[in-house]
C-alpha cells in the first residue's frame, strides 16, 4: 500500500512538472504566480514588447519610463498662487554645468547665473501663519529624505556621508545666511560643487518648501508670527497681525 502511494505521488509530481513544459522556447511554461513575474500594471522600466501574456514585437525594448519632450509645460490647475510657485526659475544654469553636473534637457547661459541669482530674494511659496506648520513639516520630510545624508538633520553639514569622509566641504547652513533664496534654489535645482542636480527628484514647490525649512536652521525665529515674530525676509514671509 505504501509503495502504491509513493508511486502515485511520484507520477503525480512528474505529471505536474511535465505539464509546465512547452515546445515554445520563449515561453516560461506553467507558473504558480505569473503576476509576480509579469505585472499586469505598467511598471517604470517594463518592456512594452511583452506585458503579461500579450506580446507586441513592434514595441520590444521600448521602455515606459521616458522624459517628456523638451519644453513640455505641466498643467498645475487654475490657482494663480499655485501656478506661480511652479513657474520656471528665471536663471538658466551656466553652460559649464553641462559637463560638471551632467545636466541634460536644459538651456544654458554663458553668464555667471549663480552670481545673478544672488539678487533673487523672492520665495513664491508665501509663508503665512496659516500654512507655516504644514510647510515646515513637509520641509522636514523632504530634507531628511533628500539632504540629511550629507547636510545632517540639523543642517550643520555633519551628515553620515560627510562624517564618514566620503564627501567633504559640506557647509553648515548657519554660516550661509547671506545666500539668497535664488542661490539656494539654484544649488538644489542645478547642483553646486559636489552636489548633483535635484531637478529630476524634487519639483519646484518642494524646493521652495525646502528653502523655508533651511531658513529655520539659520534663524530660530523664522516663520514665527505674533508679537515675538522676527521676520527674516519681508519679501518671503507674509507677516500676520495678532488678533
């Protein structure tokens, strides 16, 4: 009886294994969880030539993750304040950045645009008493996710990457109070020194949010309102009267 059970089990396993085979060389055969191998959804780097079990040889090796055509303008709605936050930065990257920071898909300028950005003090994402908490909370998340590894969670330039010696010369934001909002935006968007461009990682609203958060490292009173408020930049912060 035991021999019969073993024989039946062996034949059953053999039958299952053989049923998974196919004469088509490109077929994976029978799969237990096919969606784990070929997602039904479009993935960032999927081969359009084969999605799930649908094969389209004409689209083979054409990836789904592509940059928009040069000059494409995203639609941000009809709120003028929101649109203003996302308008193009008025200064182009210096032409040298094409080589030093591998910038692609940008127009360039022969001028020292970083120096010109020193005169740009405006932050279009206006800080108010009503939105300050949200801006600083969002800024903290963005900073810890994208900047703290080099700049440190306190903005003192003592992040894990710089402390380990992998990178050097990371500044302490407290010593950079003279930088204009335009220069900080320029550095994040296009890159500066050993730091690469974050244009593909952060949108303009996120960068302006980060700039507000960075200002907190430079001035503990930045973004506070009421009688004790000390407004660091009247062009950036909308003051609120105490009711």
